[in-house]
C-alpha cells in the first residue's frame, strides 16, 4: 500500500520530482513550507512529494506510537536502528519512486531527500539502488548500522549518485561526529561525500537551504 503524501508542484507538467522524508514524530507537512524558499526561477517544474511515515511504537520514547521510519531501540547510534523497519521503509520509498516513474518521471530525474531519521532511510535506500537516482540529500543524519548496511545492501552503481550532506555543529540529537563518521564511510564506499557544517542544532537553516539550492541547480541542469 502506498504511503499517503503531501504534494506540491512548482509548475505544470513537472518532469522532475523530489521525494522528501521527514524526521521522527513529524509528518509530510513538516518540510512542505520549504518549497518556496528553496525553488529557483530557473528550475524546470518539479513535483515535491512529502510522504507520511507509518505510525509505529518507538522504544526510546516509552513505546509511544508516532510517525517513524523505523523503531529506535537505543540511544547508541551504532545499535539504534531497527533494520526490519529500515527495510520496510526502503520498500515503501521504492514504491513511491515507481509511482513517479508511472507518472512520467523516471528515477534519473528524481532526487531523494531526508532529514534525521528520514535522511537515514535516504542513505540506506540510496545504497540499495540498482538504477541511480538524480541525487541524494541527507540532512542532520547518519547511515543506520553502517557495516551491515554496506555489506548487505550496497549496489555497484550506487556511488554514482550525487550526494548533498549537511549537519549542525551543535546538534544534540544526531551529533556532528555521527555525520562525519557517515561521510567517511560513504567515501570509503566510493561516494563523493562532502559534509557541510552549519552553526545550528538539529534543524535546517537559511544558509543550508541556499547551499542546497545551488547543488540542486547543478543536478537539474538549470542556469
């Protein structure tokens, strides 16, 4: 079953798509307001798709049910992710990518983005892609279970995908060190991974949005 989504189109007949995954406890509405701040006049029409993660019990929050891409079982990042939940969310993301293909936007014209837990799914899904996407955007996040994820999911063409990574220097939720370790891991796997740092906590800032816009301009072939 396809996830429910919030959609924003920047013009008629979009030929590009951005699939954007929210963080723990948020929903698809969380990043929809970023569209007018991010979009440039020179870009072709885009369809932004913001899915709602399923409701599930989250262990570190006392088993409370909330929108989450996977259960978080432990505060230790090395043991944090529920890999069965990660796999289920990757399958749901792939179903949305397939829907965009059916609507006329193939994977090579789709960007997959995510913040925090959504960014973890973005990275895990990106490693598992057999047909590369137009790019990956990983904000304030980490690669879940990096050794196991790389060993079991990495596809030969995955590292060809352009990657934008960003992190807050003062992030108390996903420490900067976790983002740096993820960037190092991805470099060893062949990705051209550069981590941009911003003077913020677990958030998104205006400078980051501007930098992402520049990066997306290169991906979209817009001057």
